[in-house]
């Protein structure tokens, strides 16, 4: 939740400014609607996928813990599963940041 609270306003502000300033005035309403639609669908799909991944990793860790420990602790399995989920989130954010950096460098070279 903390990452979402920090990242969403930063990304929304910069992306919406970039998209809406580069469009013609008569296309700005449809561009705003398309941006909102894709932002909502993308967030929902990513959260759904991350939840499914974390649940699957919990099942794997829980099965392994139950097989090797006499008193199984599901909290340990959840911690390991959430650790894997946060790693996926970190990789996704890093990939997006890398792509944006490459795009910025490409545009910077065009200006020279």
C-alpha cells in the first residue's frame, strides 16, 4: 500500500501531463478517457496476477514447511510468499523505469 500511495500520484501526474499536452485540443477528451481506461485495466490485471502468484507461492511454501517441520507455521509460508511477490513487483517497477529511461535517452539524442 505504501508503494502504491507513493508511486501512483507520481506516475499519474507525469503520464497524464505527457499524454494530454502532446494531443490536439479536439482529441483531449477521448485521450483522457482512454488513459483512464488503460490505467484501470492495467492496475487490475497486475494486482490480480500478483495475488494469484503470491497464493501459488504460499501453497508451495506451505507444503514444503509441512513436510519438513513437526509443527508447521503458516505465517512463515505467508512471509516467504509475500517476499516473492514483492520481488516480482520490484522487477516490474524496475523494468518500467528502465524502459522510460531508454525512451528519454532516445528522445534526448533526437534533440541534439
